[in-house]
C-alpha cells in the first residue's frame, strides 16, 4: 500500500506549494485535454500536424492511412477541445495545432517515447 509509515507533514516540502495546486475545475480541464489525446488515431493526426504548419483532411487521411470520414470525425473532436484550429481556403479546410504549447507537449511526449524505447534496449 502506498502510505507513509508515520502520519506526518513535511513543512519544508509542503510550504512552498501551498496555494499553488490546481483547482478542481482546472484539473478537470487538463484531464479532459488528456482524455481527448488518449486515442491512437488522434495522436497520429496530431503528430502529422507537428511536422507541418497545416494539412487538409485529404493530406491527413493519406498520411495516417484512414478514411477522410474517420479523419474528419477525429478532427471534430480535436477542434471541440481547442486542440486544432482550422482555416478555409476556397473549398478546402486546412488544420493546424491551435497553439505552440500543444506542439511542445506533443513533441515532449514523442521524445519521451524515444527515451523509453532506448532504455528498454539497454
């Protein structure tokens, strides 16, 4: 069981953190973001978008290897969660990551995956 052997508070560790923990509402919003990201097809779409400034549904369907309908469905979920933005040019809709924080977060996840694979081989 994950418990302290003795019930105690470590003031030198706790005091600097008091008042800085996420509110329940903010924690729920972050959890919702991660739940939207918890889909392999969505992650592959987002990975493609980290490699380009923007891509259309046809581009993403080709790159990810799923139907345009499936990509469109996933993009709708990502857009509703403010993970991707869209821009219309003529009859074509182009998608991009909504901000640089997402690009950094996703790239950190991809980098972490590479590290765990290299540790597994050692």
